[in-house]
């Protein structure tokens, strides 16, 4: 049975609140500082890894509500592309183009490598089903 | 109090991202692309406007952070194989440009 859209949205909102608060707390505990933004880098790479891992979990495959609460919700709230863009912009603005490029490209390649590794724990059809249920948003 | 503002912004941003992805993501994830670009524009704008701490927690860390996603971006890129390279390059470059544009608008 497919849960109605409002219920999915509520699950995503709840998860998104949790993920954003966790990201905020980690950012307060370990601020990015002025060099390579390692904290945001670690948040985005770990979130990408975890999202690619979700199709391997039986509970996630059973419940679409849980899938969207954890994927688009918690992990979508945990990771951020806006902060990455702003950090890249700020580094360029400071006249540090090599560091900006290393950060933006480094985040992308490491996140993709993390997804590749995490994908080994689930079958392609499980990943496709997870995407079809909009867990990958 | 700050954490509550981040939670509210994150909840609204995440739900809006899911809704736009639901409506627009097809073979190409147009909805996810759009929220990542718009969220980057807004964060650049909010940064230039030097919002106070509470407002930045609600709109920047919360809303923009919840609206945009790196996890879905990475998984979608991976799932699309070679075509994913174009999607990834477009997202990173256009989001960076949008962020710079937002910052520029905020300074004007």
C-alpha cells in the first residue's frame, strides 16, 4: 500500500528537522574554520554513504514511510549542498581558487566513492526499488 | 532556541525538496537540481545580508540546509553512470554560480 503524499511529507519534515539539528550540533562542536571545510566535507560524505546503504536494510525496504523519513528526511537534512557552494564561493572570494577546487571536487569524488562502496551491500534491483519509492531524493 | 529554529527551517526545507523532487524528478532529477541551485542562491544572499544569528539558524542552516542535499545528489549521480557526470558537473557549477549571484545581490 502506498502511503498518501501528506504522510510522506510529514515523515520527510520530521526526519529533516532531526538531520538539520544534528548537522548544526556537529558544526557547533567542530566548526569548519577558515581552511578546508573538513566538518561539512565529513557530513556530506557520511550522508552520501548512509543513503546508499539504506536499500540494504530490510526495514527500509518494507516501509516507504521509513525510507523517506531516513533518506530524504534525516540524511537530506544532515547533508547540505548550499553550505558547500557558499564555502566554495567564499574560498574563491579570498583568492584561494586551488583550495576551492580541491574542496568542491574532493567532496564530489569522495562522496561518489562512498556511494560506490555502500552500494555493495544491496542488489541493483533493491537500489532501483528504493529510487522508485523516492528514497533517493 | 537556536536548535529549534534549525529544526523548523530544516523540516520546511526538506519537505519542500521532497515535494519538488516528487513533481519534477524524472530521468533527469530536475527537481533535486533546482532545489540545490535555489538553496545555494539563497544561502549566498543570506550570507551577504549578514543576518543575525537566530535568523541565519532558521533560514540558512535550517531552511537552505534542509532544502539542499548532497546525499541524494551523490546517489542520483552514481545511479546514472556516464550521464551522471553531466548532472554532477552541472549541479556543482550552477549551484556555485547561483551562490555567487545571491551574494552579489545581497551586497548591492
